[in-house]
C-alpha cells in the first residue's frame, strides 16, 4: 500500500466519522428541543448520548489512524 493510498484512506475515514458525529449531533439537538424544560433526566440522557458519540469517535479515529499508519509503513 502506498503512502498516498494510506493517507487518502485516513482522510476518507475521518470524513466518514465526522459525518456520523454531525448527523447524530443534529438529530439529538432536534430531539432535545422536544424535551420538557423540567425533565432533567431526559436532558442528562441526551447530553450523555451526545458525549458518548463524540468521545467514542475520537478514540475510534485514533485507533483507525494507528491501524492505517501501521499498514502504510509495513510495506
């Protein structure tokens, strides 16, 4: 695998991860607008889902970058 192909895979995967996080964020924001003001548990659950997606994608991106880098430099 060439370096250019490896880097293009990293960029494509980064864009896919960012697209997924943005889609989830916008969906959760729309759902959050329907939550009643005094329903603190639902608001906390919405925040938790959003933070889990964001931090999960950060870790996933790091792992994916390491895997791709190891594939590029293995050849």
